C-alpha cells in the first residue's frame, strides 16, 4: 500500500511597504490575480522574500552566526550563553541532528527555505507573461524583478544543497534534495547534486543577463549600494547592495561553479570581479581610516537588511550587566588570530603584529582583556555617526569580494601558479589592515612553498574573514577537508557534513512508502 503526502506551497507573505506585511490566504480580500496586476504588486512580492530571508530563524541567525557557524566549529563548548543557546550551538557543533533544541530549528529552516522558493516561483510564474507597460521602468524593471527572483531561487536552494547533500568531492551518487522550479509544486522529485548545481547555474546565468540592463547603468559605491532614501516607487531601486545585483550574481556564479568543481568558470567570474573592483574602485576593502565599521561593509556585494539585528545579538551576547552576562565564546582564537598568550587586547594595534588586522580589532570582543576569551562582536550595536556604522548595525553580509580572492588564490595555486595564489591571499590581508611591507606579508610570500601551505594559510585567514557569517563550514565541506574541532578534529563524512532531511521533507515532493 502506498501513501502520499503533498503540500501545495502558496505565496504566504508579501511586503506591502517599507515595514508592513500582507498575509495572503484564501480568506483574504486580495488574491494572487490582483497582487500581480501591477508593478507595485511584483515589487512588494520580491521585497517580501528578502525581508523573510533576513529573519532571526533564517539568515538573521541560524544560517550565519548561529547553527552553520557552530557546524564550522567557530564556538567553544564552554559557551557562556543561555542554556538553550548553548545546547543549540553544542548540538550543531557535534552534528547531533536529533538533539532536542537543534532538530526543530533544522526543520524550520528547511520549511522556510521552500516557502521562500515557492514565493519566488510564484513571481516567476506571473512575470513572464506580464506586459512591461505595467512597470514604472518598463522592460528594465520587469527584467530586474525577473532576474532577482531567479537568482534568489538559486541562492536559497544552493544553501539547502550545501546543508542537506554531500559536496561533489564527497562523491555523491544518489538524489538528495529537490530543485523546485514550479508553482504550485505538487511533486518535486529529488535530484543529484550535479543536477541541482546545473539548474542553479542556469538560473544564475539567466538572472545575470536580465538584471544587467539596470545595474550596469548605476554607481555601485558604498552610498548607492546601501542607500535607503527615496519615496514611493523610487525607493525600490535604491540599496542595490541589499539585493542580488548584477555583480553579486556574478559572485554567486563563481561560488557555485567553484562548489561544482568547474574551476575555469569560477576563476573567470572571480577574476572578472577583481579586475572590475580595481577599475571602478567599487567593492574595495576597508581602508585604514574607516575604523569602527564592525562589518567591513565596503566590500560586501550582497547582504540583507535586518532592523532588529543588534537586538538579536543582545539576546545572546550581553556582557554589560554582570548579573545577566552571557556570550558565545569563540573557539581557538589563538590558533587563527595568533594574538599571543601574553598579549593585552590593544585597540591601537601596538601589542602584536596581527593586531593590525581589522578583523581582530573589530570582529572580536576580548572579554577578560587577556587575549584568552573572545566573543563575537560583529553584530554589536554601534552609536558612531556615519553611513558605515549605520549599515553595519543592520547588515547581514552574504557575499563578499574577499571570497573572490580566495577562489582565485585556490585555483591559481592548484594550477601551479603559486605566486599568483599567494598574492591574492596577501591582497585580502593588506585590505584588512596589514601593511604591505609588514613581515606577515613577507613571511607568506617567502614561506609558502606548495599548494598545501597556501590552503592552510588561506583557510586560517578565511576563519577570520567569515566569522559570524556561516561560510567556514561550507568551505571545509566543499573541500571534503578535515576540520579543527572543539573536541577533536572533525572528519568529512556524511554523518558529520550532511544534515539528514527533516521528517517534513514530504512537504516538498511526493514520497511513497
């Protein structure tokens, strides 16, 4: 006897203005047909996807500085946070998928992801046949929304692939997750990792071409990327740094091609963006005069806006009140930042060579001022005036230029072009405050003599760069590489690196039993 469970995914949340939401359900007066009768409706629907992605139970915590960072062994088991937070982080760091606190959060992430995908697919289902005359910017706006919805569909499902399926280097053979492209989705069969990656690349390549006509005509400096000013329809076209813009989509193509092992294509996109950065001076690394920006937001290509991000941080990292003190304690800071056992935390950067590094000065909070216990500071509220601090207080970084340098460094090094690979790594360090003539740079250029040495130093640097952003676990997984662990090293097995599909996975496709 066969039983089938089916869930029809519907567009459940729409963004109707800057801060208001509309719940669309059968009893609502506004239906799907009316929603997509104008360009405003499409804009609202797309904004709704971005807003939902930024929530606490998704990229606002779980898929950045929460569960995924813990899976990347970023926090110690001695975490001084609330019992619930400590248990959740510890369960994720031990890959205890059925742990009491962890299991429901994983199920929530999965369900939310495919609800967002359904929202994207509903937009795509309606926009293709919609006349450009319904949009204020005509064909340019229609293509912009169309491209972003495609890119978001790929972006969201790519992270589901990275969580719930092995990486290509782990030699996966069977289907693992669906790649949902239909709305409504009555049945979405699971696909292999290769099939999913091919479909993601197709979506991203098409998305890139669709948004080009808009994004290629505007400035991408810091002010314009994270500009929120404007009224009415014009506001939709501001703040392209908070959206999957043309350059962010190219970066995503580099990321996905790299994950798929297609290094020629990955290098093409990564170095293309690096050359564009040098030519246009957009997406540049933070210079030494910009102290105070906890996110190094100048080189973020794509992020999400979360107005309550600093409040969410206060739920977990609270050291101002001795009676309520709690924090996520970062693991193995001495190994990856090399502050020195006798070092006293020095914001001026005079105690140790590595203290030049903005990431050491800005990303970490030395709780006991002895260089031994550090908390994540990246989401701590800042009161300094200026756009960089304003952006840092609300920004969830998802794609950085530094990743393009890491991709280029790895590929060049693997091809035997070691000097070029080391130079790319040094570019990141110099961009993060280390003087170009410092012995740190000299030691790297003279001391790295093979590809393995480059990879060791690059992964160590990446742990600094992506702290609080959830990318470290994915890097080790892509490489099928052993990871430094809080209770012994972690081996790249499916048991450790692949989250089992939740029990509610039948909500996405037909399952027989």
